[in-house]
């Protein structure tokens, strides 16, 4: 039997990139999957077809996870389809590059909504379903560079710092039946504004001298989902970048 047989896992932002790799890895371990997308609906439908081709029950929920009414609708769909939820992986995020002095309040709010308010709402509104499980998990994706932020991403760092704090707060408040952890990726997928030179420099700054892949994050998620004695911690997956 696979390690997640009979479990239901919701991965936000799972139409593509890291979120899709997480959903695929969970499906391969036997989980039924709740996919989520906000704008990438065609990619979301392709991901849905992929999960079903793996023999798993899967649905796609669509909407802005930073808006309560959208999340209420998504959670209702999960309840109707599965009647339970064993794990929530808050993977959806945005990473806009903008100097601080040019960042408007609307810019700031949009980044906070995507990276912090969204995980807050998804976790809070999914709690009744998570509490139906004997042991449930919430995993938040933060960032390995929180302690050494680089410029032009102030709103992003504020949001991810808040998500780091929320992880530890919820681990304390939701114990012992719900385990809450975070994963802090390092260089996994280059941002769109990186050129070849910057990609190479980033690889050279890791101890392993290479970028990671979305599958590295997916394997970290599986480790936490299959662990019953890890909560309130952050798992750094950065190829040793934080030590280099």
C-alpha cells in the first residue's frame, strides 16, 4: 500500500510548477487530490487529467484564495466531494519584484493576500474538515532567505515572514491532532527576471553547486505528511545555500 492511501490532500497553487509537483507526488503515494488554481485554469485542467490518469480521485477548485467567499466555496466543494481533508499544503504564492519606494498600498495588499491571507483563510475555513481526520497536516511554503532578504521584494518578505510566524502559532494552537510545519525552499525554480548569469551565480552559492527541482520540495512535503512527531518546525530545502 502507498503511504497516503485513503488520504485527501489539498494543494493550493497546484496547476503548475512546485504546486503541481507536490500534487503529483502525493497522488503517486495514493492520496486523492484537491487541485487549486486562480488564473491558470487550462493548466489546472491539465493537472486534473494527470491526477486522474494516475488512478486517483481528484477535483479542481478555482478561485482567489485571498478572498473569503472564494475559499468558502472551495471548501464546500471539497466537503461535497470527499467529506474530509487530511492535509492542506499552502503552495500558492506570488513573487513580484518592485522597489520599496515604488510599492503602492494596492501592490502590498495583493502580495499579502496571495502569500499570507490566503493560507490563513484556507487553513481557518478548512479546519472543520481537517478535524475529521485522526491526524491532519498543514504545510506552508515560506522561503529559505527570510533571515537574509534581498532588495526589491519588501512586500513578499513581509508576507512570508508572517506566514512563518503563523505556522508556529498554529502548531501551538492546533496541537495535538493537527500538525503544522513549513518548508523553506531555496533556489528551486529561477524567477522570471533571472538571466543565465544570475542563474549560474545562484547555483555556485549553494554547497551542492546546483539548483534544486520542484520534486525536491515534493519529497519534503511527503516526509512531513508521513511524520507523526514533527510540528512547529521549518524544513529548509536549499542545497546548503544558507551555509555557503
